[in-house]
C-alpha cells in the first residue's frame, strides 16, 4: 500500500463531515436531542445580601456601575442586569440610599404598584467612576469560588452512565465499526481522557463532538466567578448552549445558567498561554480559559501535534489536572487557587501516540483509541449517504469499479472524507458544464485529480 494522503489534501470540513449522512446539526456541531436526564440546579436564589457570600461593598460598586450605564432604573431593571432577586436589589438600594449614593425619582409611570426609580447622586457617580477604574466589569453578580467548586462536584460528568443504546443514538449519523463503539463506551463513562488517533479525514473530530450527544443532564454554569476580589467571566453565549430547566424545577439562583453539558473544540490555534486566565489590563477583569469553560462536559484538542508548541508541552501542562483532578490557576496579583478539573478531555491526532510525548505523559491519557480507515463496506455506505445528502443518484456499480481501480489496484488508502470531497467536485464540474450532477466514471476521475494532486500515479 502506498502512504495515505497527506493532511493537506483534506480540509477540516472534510474531516468533520467524513461520516455525516446529513443529520440536522445544532449549536456547537451537536445533534439536537431531547433532554431527559437530571437537572443539576445550583440552589435557591439568595433572599438576603448575606446569602450571596459577596462583600456588600462589591455589590454596591457593581450596582453603581450598572446605574452609571443605565441611568434612572427601578430595582426590577437592576435585578435583570445584576441577576439577583428584586428583594436583594432593594436591600442594596436601601444601603446605597443610606450612604447617599442614590436618590429616589418617584414611581415609574405614576402607578402606586410600580417600582420606585433611582439614579446616582453626585457622590454615587463618583463611586461608580472609582469602581470602573478598579474593574470595568458590568453585568451579572458572580458566585464565589466555594459555591462553584461545590456545584462542579455535584454535577460531575461521572454521574452520567452511558450505555450502548445511548452511544448508538449519538452516533446514528455516522458509519463506524462496532469494535470502535465498544472502546468508546468505557472511555466516555470514565470521564477522564482519551486519544483518538489515525489517518486524517476519518471523522475523529466529528466522532469526539458526537460523544456530547450521549449526555442528557442539564448543568448549571455561572455567569462569573469571584476569586480574591477579582472577577472571572465564565459563561460564554458563543460556546455554552442554554437548555430549558424542567417545568417542575424550583426557583433558581439567576446567577447560574442552565446548559447542556458543553462540548468545546480547540485546534491548531491553541497555545499554552490560552490555558491560563486571560486578564485584560484595560477592562481589568478575567476571562476563563476555554478548557475550564468545558467543565462538566467535553474538551476536544483537535489536530493535536499541529500547535506551535510541541505536544509534550501540553501534556506536561495537564499532568496534574489529568492525574489529580484539579487545575491550578494564578491571578495577576500572585494569588493561586485550585479548580476541579472535571471533564472528558479528548485528544485527536494524526500522529501515533509515541510521537506525541514520553511514556510518563502518555500514561495520563487513559484510553488510546485507533480510528481506522473505512473498510470497503463502510466506504460504500459513506458514499451512498453522501449521495443522498447531496441529492445525487446513487450508482453502486460505478463506485465499485472506481474503488477497485483507485484503492485496490492503485494502492490508495481509503478515507472517510473522500466521498464527500469527490461529490462536491462533481457538483462544481456539472455546474460549469451546465448539466445536472450525476455520478459517472468520467466525473469521478476528473474529481479524483483534486484528491491525488501531486501524486505521480494520479
């Protein structure tokens, strides 16, 4: 057999779509599924300022900044911004009134049942500006580190047990060998780490993302954390997928967002620096790193080995989290703190395990799963599914002949990415020729030139 096609000859889209048969895909590349698992609520909403476990001075500063940006506001409007119950907001306003930081502006709309409107006094405006100089964070009140740690442990990914039925349902849109499923199930249930390795274009990334559909629980994600007097923004609307809580759920602390277990994918752009807290000197608050935003879910390190730093450096960075179950982060003030490292970490690579790191580092990756090139039968199924997805009539005899010529006689390794790649080129050629797309031997050979570009035997 000749060497497999180089990674440059298949695109990331090809790799992600290699096994897809056209199933609907939702946010974060996940297939929408009904929620039927446990709802891990973060507890009842605070009834008093003291219940938040946040300093009163901090809440006053945050409220002052909200009023500074919003102008005259009612406690209900402040509540919507700060994500604290109205009764707590009224307590904050009462204290700010006592300190002459705010003043009442009468009832909203003149209705006796309406909220009283408040605005900052000159002293309050000064306090707001001073608070903005410390941190420009304006938004939902954070939760404490202790509350966050407790919630992560209660909604641990290990609390969901995946059986063969759930795994089959999550992978129904893919064509993979049964032996691979028998390896994936225990790996997912472990909640630890796995390496998916093999030739490019066989759906390793799509496979890792699909594993997220095994999970049914709804977890609670905080808008922000309060650590050492600093704000760390955590919830990310571009990454986290909100999920409606059960209709019989109790009243919830609005500082937490009900979400599906997250599935985040980072690729060749990931650097070691991106695994640490990001502090913006101008805004003066932190952004949690992506792998921590995946707590309680799946973090996929795609194209492992193509980052600017060597793979061993990433494995060294994660030795403690993968082995001990916690990560150590640092604030710019020098304060260090621990966070639970509760997630399924999936490394996806075209390299062999021994090319990624030394034995000590690889030992922290608990499951090493080879994703093979598709067999003849699997290749035909992928091609047929791709034809159905692209509305091209399936011609098994044409593809069988092509398979024998290019893979059996020509010595090329099969790839799950090839069928979709070939069909997209056929569509482009047919548009140029002003004919309906069809699966013919001539069009397949024309498309193959793009697959085998640079090969002397193309």
